[in-house]
C-alpha cells in the first residue's frame, strides 16, 4: 500500500511541473484574452475602458471580419481536399511502387517544398506571380494563353486563390509523408489476402487502406483545419491582406486591428472567436473519430 502511494506521489511530482507550465503559458493567456476582449484598450497610452460585449457586437457588423472568416473557411476546405484526401491518394500511389529506390526518390521530391519555410515560400511565389517579370505570366504567354496572364496578387478576384495555391504546394508533401508512414504500418498480409480474393488496386485502396488509416485521417483533418484558421505568414508576406482587404484572414485582421488600428480589445475579441471555432471543430472531429472507432 505504501509502495503504491509512493509511486503515485513520484508520478505526480513529474506531472505537476508540466501542468504548471501548461497552465501558465496556455490556459492563463486564454483567460486573460477573454478579459481583454471586454475592454477598449489603447496599448500605446495604456488606457483601458470596460465595454462588456461591445467588441463582439462590432464583430457582427464588421464586413471585413466576415470576409476574413470566409477566406479562412475557403482555405480550410481546399486544404482538406488537397492536404488530406489528395495527400492520402498520392501516398497510396507512391507506396504501391515496387521499387524501393523509386519510393525513396519520390518521397524526397514531394517532401522538398515542406522543408522550405512559409515565409521563404511566400517570397518565392511573390516573384512567380509578379505580373511583368514573373515566370507564371511568361509561361502562359509562351503556350499561347496571354489572356490568362494577370496581376495575380493585385486583383481582388485572384489574390486569395493565389495564396491558397502557394500554401497547398508548400504543405502537400508533409501530409503525404505522414500518410505514407500510416500506410506502411498496415500489415502486408492484409493486402496479400485481398489480392488473393481478386480485389483490384482500387478495391484495396477503398476497402483496406482507407479504413486502416482512419486515425491518421482524423488527426490530419484536425491539424489541417486548425492550421487553416491560424494562417498568417503567407498572407502578410504576399499581400498583407490586400488588395482592399480581399485576402484578409482572421489572423491578419486580428494583427491589423490590434497593432495597426490600436484597438487591442477588438483584436482580443477576434482571437476569442478564432479559438472557439478551432476548439469546436477539433472536438467535433475527435467525437466523430471516436464514434467511427467504436463502430469499427
């Protein structure tokens, strides 16, 4: 009995420091941010005025907030298509290659963009999209499609799409690599048994690969959606939210509201909404994953 008590005490001694750190650096800032969202706060003069829920009321009437939220949702949907389902399909294709040498070569090729920082990738694509000197417009003109050449980052209709395209290129390889690892953990005997039963490649993908990578699919969906709602660097590097706020996302609008327009309480309200959205999506996805696991 004493030995069990001593063991539990020692276990708590290792856990408590971690809990303290998480509480101080994660949960305490969340509570403070909620408090800040009820203030009208000038961060330069330090003056604070309690305004209650006024900042949240302003969010409802802020068209830039809603367009920013729409851009985040669009970013999340496209990211799920490419970085979850597209990456899973590519990983399955690569893992089906019989040559180990070709498998390693292909993994290296699609992972290279993920090794580039988002800021560097943004600057690279800023040059690619440049309307006069950028290679994209030159390539379109060279293949006889000059009517498609345009100022990709300088138009409201194309700015956000151009940023999303860059981000998919940069993050696609990392997702593919994680799915490749999940597929490698599936016992080869299952694929062998399916082949003996006459199941073709598509059938093996649908009936073997998809069910057995459910856990990874759920995790990647949560990470992808959470990342889509935390987008910041690529937008700031490529457009800074322009033109005319058409490429603003919640992260950049939060930054501009707090540090450019000097309305820190309003920025804290945006951060609170952003946290609630990502937390709700994560909880819903975890519950769905747990339900599928029980059914399986």
